[in-house]
C-alpha cells in the first residue's frame, strides 16, 4: 500500500510531535480512512521528506510523530517558467496539475486577448487560492518536495516585458520552428501557451518583437491543456529529466 504524502506549511524536524492543520486531519480521517499507528510522509517545501507516524487521530485533529528526514532530489535540471493563458475551470486546473507533475518551477497566469475568464477584485485571490491548492495536491501525488511558485496574473504585455529567462518560446500553430532545433540558454526556459483559440496574431507579433520564438508542436491543432502536456514533455525529454 502506498504511504500517503501531505504538504504542511510548518517547520519539521526529526523526533518532534506536530499537530496537523484541521483540513489535513479531516483528509486523513475522512478521505484516507487512516488510523492511529499508520505511517504517512510529510513535506514542507524544503526539499526534504519526513517519515511520520500518526499517534492521535480524531475527526478534527491529528498528532503525528516525525521520524527520519530524507532529502529527495527529484527536481529537473531544466528550469521552466510556464506563462499560461487563463482558461476556464477544469481546463486551467488540469493544465496546472500536469505542469506540476512535469517539473515546472514557476507558473504565471496570463490574461490574453482570447482568454474567456475575467479576473477582478476578490475573484483574483479566490482563483490564486484555488490554484495553489491544485499545486499542493499535485505535488503530494507526484512526489515533489518543492512547490512551483505561483505568481499573480499578468497581462500578455506584462508577461513579455518581465525577464523570466533569456530563452522564450510561444506556441503558435503553423510556425516553422520546432523544439528539437533549439537549446535553452543556461538551461532556463520560458514557455507561453495560449487559451482556447490560441494567441491572437497581434500577440504573436508582439511576442516576436520581444525576442520570443514561435514554435509548433506538429501539424494538428491541440487543445490548450493538451498543448501544455505535449510542450512540457518535449522540453523535459530534450533538456530535462524525462527519459
């Protein structure tokens, strides 16, 4: 049986007893149906994973004893900034989830011309909180002990003028350039992926004017969430750690 992994935003050290946040206790007791004496693993975005044992569990609280700490080195040597056009509901959630699994370091939500989601006022923070939870859940599942950084949403123009990395690629069907012909500078890459309908011709022209290279993923038009998986997989196979 696979041992569950949980992210908690707390300092952890071997030998201490930690009271887990209420939502984590609820997850252990109601979702995973764990019990006292069961083994779990904890991580807190330090690169370390901690073996732990549940010593007390109720419907609302959980105490765990921290055992051995182990440094897990499974981050990709390729540093990827994913500039992802904001898409609707589950499409965006899926893209973020797969980006975490495929080793992205930074996620930048981008409001593009064809984005069909409007973010204003409290809705912005609500979305950020929701997306952070998606990131945490994906990291728990895939074994990463580092959480990708999630930035606040920016406009397409702001994205182009922010210096994330020297090598910047924008997905644009019909482009003649393909990823295997390129090599990221200093193994750092910014990847711009559009919403449903892609980026507009004006945005692509603006990107090219700002030294962003348009690339194609092949002869077929991909859905935005498919493009995320395909582009990141290609990048990790070419320059990262996918074998």
